[in-house]
């Protein structure tokens, strides 16, 4: 990745905007979604910036860019129409090791602003690393159409009951399954419809139901040609719920990106068509974990009596072709 994606805690932001025109106004409006700790350095302000300064009581330094005013900032945005001024701002800001954004001059930036879909507290940020803004806009439009406006309510609901669910349902994978079923089912629909009280009553009732202890399983996924785009939906879903993943050097490592991010990863030195790490896999599954074993191509597993006689549930998925 050319750019490292990161979310900053808004309460620690201290932003300096250099410029007082429409570009500056857009940057200020975006920052105001998170913080009002914003200073503006410009001798003159257009009506949009002036309104934002007045309404949100922003700090206004009533002169054009002068060095020596950035020390108390941690984010600096150069939004003037002067290449020379923007360059001088970037030089000072970068020397101070501040997060620096120079509008329309990515070579001077130490960070870029992503395309954002706001369903607060759900925030989706996307970037093409500056290479394809039109493609990025198309992708954003597709996601916007499929993402209900009320998704933020689902997040707030989940946060409210997170500790209750954690106390009642002990297994991590079982909690993920519970939340997926809850948010996709009638409870989630009630939240999106604004029927929060009904949703809370249904959730409390569901938590009173006895939940079984987590049970492990092993899922062997034959990845075929190894192209991630050729994964079946079934294989993709299994990978998203993995607690652990095993794979050898023949497996396309791009597929690992589709495994749940906090799953334990166990690369193997011996090819799976020669030997699979049966005992380790069984040990994890017996502890209640969902173990994914990625296999290159459509290779047949070597016979293993221990695996065959184990009562642990096993699945075999052929994908990627």
C-alpha cells in the first residue's frame, strides 16, 4: 500500500487551514464533522469561510501565510491558489513532521483525504491512492446505494448491548454468529425501521435462551486457480468466520486478505499434498475454534487415519475455478 489507512481521534486534532476560499471552505466543512478545533490563516475570507468561522467560533489569523504559526497544530492543510505559498507551507509543515495536505499537489502531501461514506459511527473511507478518482467515485456510488442510512443505528445498538452479549455468550465465534443473525434478522430490521424499543425487547429475550458452548470445526477449501475473484460466496463466508487459517507456499497469499483479520495464521513449510498439520488443526478445533485449511488447486488430501476418525465436523469446499 502506498498510503497507510488510519483513523485519528478527533479530540486530539488541532488543524490549521491556510487559505480563505472555496477549497478551504470544503476542507473546513469536512473537519467540522469531527472537530471545531480549527484555525484559519488568511487575510481575507470568502462568505462561506466567514460563515463557518462565525458559526463555529473558529480561530482566524487575519493575515496570509507566514512561517512560525504551525507549531501548535498537528494537521496542516494548504488550500491557497498559489503554488509557491502551498509549497512553502508544505516545506515548513513537513519539517515539523506534521500531517500535511496540499490541495491538488499530492507530491507535497504526507496524507491524503479519502472518499468518505458517513453512517456515523460507521465510517467508510476509500482511496485509489490518487491513481483513479473517477473509479473511486463510481465505487463510492455503488456502496452508497447498498448501505442503508440507518446503519449507524445498528452500530449504536450493538455497542449498547455488547457487554451483555459478551457476558452471556462466551465463544468469540458464537458471538460473531449471534450478532450476524441478530443484525441481519428481525431485530436488525426493527432498528432500521426506528422500532428500537421492540428490538431491545427481542434481543433481551434471545439472550435468555440457553446458548450451547462453542463447537469447533475444520473447513478445507480447495482454492482452484487461486484467483480471489473466483472464490464462491460459501467459501468467502467460511473464511470470514475463521479463528485460524493454515496454508502452504503453493497457496496464493492474496487469499489470506479474505480471512477474518484477527484470525491466527499458520503458514506451513511442507506442501499439503505431502502432509497436513493434522494434530495442530485438531487441537484448535477441539478448543472450539473454526479452522480453515487452504489448499492449492484441487489436490487430494493424503489419507490420515487420525483425521478420518476424529468426531470434529469437517467440510470440504471446492472454489476458485
